[in-house]
C-alpha cells in the first residue's frame, strides 16, 4: 500500500475517530486530487466527519499535487508552504489549506 493510500484509508480515519472535536475545529470539506494516486474527500465540517474515496465537487478547499509532493508533505508537514510556493501543491483556498497541519500532524 502506498503512503498516500495508507494516509487516507487508515491513518486519517483513525485520527478523526479518536479526535471528535477535529471537525468543529477545522470546519471544512477538503478534496485532495493527487496525480498518480487518486482523489479523496475529507469531511471535517458537519456532524458526520470522515474520509471517502472520490472527489466532492462542493469541497471548500481543493488540494492538487503529485503523489511525490504529497508524500513529501506527509513526511514533513512543515514543508507545505515551500511546496506551495514552488507550485508543487496548488489550492483554491489558502486559508483552509493552512489548517491542514491539524490533520497531517
């Protein structure tokens, strides 16, 4: 299993279930479009938080990148801004993307 798939299939769902306040703290629906890996929707907005495979067209924040860039982000979340400024990670909502540290770390 790739790091990316493991993150969305195992790590993040477990983190969400262990931290019920995460959705009220983040209050956002993210769509991750990761070239070479797939798309996932992370709902941290309503009373039913979770991760689903596939993209939600109504996501508040869309993150687009390659699988290599996403793996770099997983290994070192502090590199998120650097990857963004290098154009390796793109988003339509910078403010919401900055909250990713709450789910990555």
